[in-house]
C-alpha cells in the first residue's frame, strides 16, 4: 500500500489464507493501516498472495467463518469482492505464496515496511459460533463476512516482527 500517493501496492502473503475469518481480519488490518498512513478510505492497490486450496473429500462441509472454502473460484471471487468493499483494488494470486506470512507497505519514498506474522490471521477463533454460508455467491458471502461480529483470540501464543 503506497502511503500518500500512487505506485507500488501493498502486499499480504499467506499460504494459509483459506477461510473467511482470516480474510476479514487481514483486510480490516490493511484498511486500518491505510487509514492511519494514507488517505482515509482511499482506494489503493493490494496484492494478495496465497496457495491453492487442498481438496479433502473426507472433510465435513464448512459452516463456520474459520472453516476453509472448498471451491477455489468462489474463494478468489469472494476475496476480490470483499477487498473492493474495503476500498482495495485487489490483485489475487493463489499460486506463489511462500511459507512466511508477511504484510508489506510501500511508502512514497520507495521504502517498504515489512510486518512478519508468526501465525498470520488463521490462528484466530471465536468462542461463539460464527456461521458462514459457503454456498452463497461472492457478493452475498462478502456482505455476510463484513457482518461477522464476535470476540476473537489466537488459540496459541504468537508474535509480530516489523522491519523497514
């Protein structure tokens, strides 16, 4: 996310970005950083890099916001639609994510801040059920994800490192 003007996009890379709740938490974080560092609510480019879903035929049908999508195209379309709702022009790539979970913010002067997340956003859960309808279309899913409300916590300890 270029802070202050045009240029290089923000980037979030996480090969485990496979469920609605982590996507929501990531976009809320990127939007909060944008609003603090750039023009509040501005539409900025955002690259999201992850890996393809793994099809497990024995897995039960997903029903909670922290369950993984089963349909790759539906996941991609929903993430892109949700990113638009957060005022991001999203470039989505599900082929090339490294193992690390990183967020990069590019400043006007060309410097980049890199945030390294130990567990990314995938370790967060709610103690109350946060149901999600995975069979709905991308627009309906993105609207529903925006309405998710509940206290979330990481299941294990984690850390965040920042470098510039």
